[in-house]
C-alpha cells in the first residue's frame, strides 16, 4: 500500500491527497509530527517536511510538486496538467501562484497563525498577520472570479492541478472560517463545483481533534 | 525569436537561461524592471515577476517552474528531468530544495540584501540577514558534497535541472563573492564541472553596470 505522510491543514498535503483521489490510486495516511524531527523521517526527507509519499515498493518521494508530477507520469489519466505543453505551462503557473503567493499572503497568515501555532504551542496568533491575510484574500478570490469568468476551470477548459492547488489552500482557510464567500459569487460557484467532486470528500471529512471546522466547511450548499 | 524577460542575478531567470542553452534553443533577453510594475508587463504576468518567456508565436509563459517544464516538453533532448518518473521526482525534489530552501536561507539573505536593495534603492543591507546567509550556506554546500559523494550529479547519474537550479543560485551568491568554496572541496569540484559547460558561459559573462563580479566568478580554475 502507498503511504502519504501528512499533516492536517497542510495545503500541500491536501493537494497530493486530491490528486491521488482523482487518479483513483489507493493510499493510507500517516500523520507526521514534523516538529519532532524524527530521525527516521529526516532520513526519508532531509527537508523535514510533509508531504512524503512512500510507494508500495518502498520508493520515497518528497515535496508536493515532485510528488504530483510523479503521479501524473505513472497514472496519466485523468490528465491534470493540460492537454499540451502550453496548457501545462498555464496549469503550473497557477499552481505556483497558489502554492507561493496565496500561501504567503493568505494561508500562512490565517491557517498557520490561527491553527498551527495553537497545535504546536509556538505562541499567540499575530493579529497583524491575521489582518493582512483577511485583506489579501479578496484579491485572490477576485482573481479566481476573473479566471472562471473566462474559462470553465482556472487554467482552461479542463479541471486541473491548478484547481486542486487553489482549492487545497482555500479549503484550509475555509476550515478556520475565513473565506468571505458571500462577497465573491464567482469564486464561490467555482469552489462549489470543486467541493462536489468525489476526490474532495475526504478533505471535507477532516476534523482536527478539539478543533472541529465550522458547519459550512463540509456543506455543499455553503 | 523567443524573448526572455529577466533580471540580472535572479536565480530563477538564470535557471531558464541555462535550460534554454542546454536545449540549444535560441533566445534574446530583455531586462524587465519589475519594480516599475509596467502595465504591459503585468498584462503578461499578473504576478509581476520574472522570468517571463514569450514564444516566437506570441505565446506567453510565466514562472520558472512552468517555463522549465514547458521547454522540457517541447524539446525533450537532452532530457533534464530524469529517465523515469522516480528519477524525475528526485530531480524536482532537489529543484524545490534550492528554489525554496536555499533561496530563503541563502540567496535572499545575501544577493537580495547586498545587490537588489542597492540596485532598487530599497534600503541598507540587513547585517543580521547577511550573517544568517553566510552561516546557512555551509549546510547547503555540505549537502551538495554529500550528494556528489554518492552520485555523479546531484540527482543521479545524469546532469539535470537539479544541477541547474543549484548552480543558478550559487552563481548569484558567487557574484557577490560569498561562496566559501575552499572549505567545501566536493561542492567546488561539482561546481567546476557545471561552470565548464557551454550552457553556463553566458551566465559567467554577466556583469552588472557599476557592480562587476570578483575575478574568481568567471574563472574556471577558481
């Protein structure tokens, strides 16, 4: 069996989980307390980060970009990186947009501050960071709205890794109840479509011990 | 003709330049003053960042990861992302290592502080950041030494995008004279091999107006 070492509310781990589910590849999950810096885990990934994927034959893969490209290569259907090289570039540009820009400007400011600091006991949330995250998210939801006003999915006609990366981040922010969906109808319509996919079910079933999500988190009519 | 919008001493632009040169694809370069946030440039890349590649037919590509994967797809030879999916995952893990970890821990602390702040007039270099960068680089040079002690190139038997990403970052740090090569023989031997490749020549010929590199920068026997 394939094993994914992960953390709850890591958008990078969620991205891999959704990709595996879209490809109908079975896997089991193991929560990795990365802050403990276990020797056995560092031997698998010297970066000390999740996600790490261990294949049935024991092969070890680290970093969400590397893992997603690998899965796309070993299981090309359904394709998640565009029908041709140019479409692939648009998919990967948007994946980087969400994994870098959205992550720095929103996810880190809201999810890391509110949840990870609490879980890890690394201090009080920084109210300036939270304020910045709550302000920045509008720009990103507007950008999603702009894209789906012109395209069926974020990167074009096909559902792709771009939608998965964006939804992985947004689902984490949604878990802390900080996505102002009501002010962004187009982004909300797009997220409702992602949310209703079977590959997203396990994400919506996530519940941290002692920190359950708000009701709307898993609601398909949010 | 293909046009690459770039900035001097951007490791991400250098990565794309080396990849294009390895593939023997001709291109011209245009320096993009990203800090001016030109409307015409933002229309090409709403992230406002270099590199941006404009293809001969006018197609526009942004973000170094997207561009490098695109080039690999349209010009597969010589292959730079591994002979099989697992080798590709190791290449991409290491690319991410240098583009994320090395970039945060070293490049930003040394190159951005010393050069970009001066070029952009955005303030004095932060001596704490520089101290951190000078400390952190040893760990990364040790890691390179560890890898090439076991492999011909960073990701395995073949020269790959992992070597290119690592050398792109190190060449920027080398431009400011901050790589302690003499204390890292194995990393130095590896870098000498990269430096001697024809694809690296243009990188070694770079010279910022008013800020020339130290003599060893372009020296193959450094």
